[in-house]
């Protein structure tokens, strides 16, 4: 594995968070939630790469979090965040697949705001652990 690969995954996670904030400003709640999910997924995979030289080819955040928590118990604080944001991976990309959506098919602004906050927390936690001392 390239020593830079975890850093590159974290850079992609950061980019997803930046774009999530931008589309949130424009009112695109589904995209905001999806990009928040992507930020968390890439953050967790960056951590796993840095610690184990591998990561599962999976997208379910709670499964990735389980692997991270096995290496560092501090990750358990993010189970609620990951369980909430996990629900946005597939449904946000299809017009008839958003659970609990409003009649027009949009996720709420509150859901998008919460997803971004979750992504920020996980990204910051991982970034602190992967930063050189």
C-alpha cells in the first residue's frame, strides 16, 4: 500500500464534506445527505487503511465503524451518527426511495444539517488520529 493512500482517502472525504455544505446552501437536501454518507465512509476507510493496510469493499457505515471500534474503542461514540446517516446511501439517489420523506420526496433541512454535523464529527475524529504527532 502507498503510505499516502489513507491521506488521499481523507482528502476525498474532506472534499465530499465541502461539497455537501455547498449543495446544502442551495437546498439540495438529498445530495447533502448522500455526500455526508460518503464523507463518513471514506473517513472510516482511511482510518482502516492507515491501521491495517486494508478496508472492506463495503458501504454500510455501522459495519465499517465496527471494524474501527475493534481497533480503537473511541469510535463507538459514532454509532448513532452512522446508523442515522447509513439510511441515506441508496434512497437519496432515487426519486422513489427516500424513507420518511416529505410528499415532494425531499429530506428535511434538519436531516441534512444533522447529516453534515455527523460527517464533520467523524472526519475530525479520524483526521486527529491520522495526523502525525
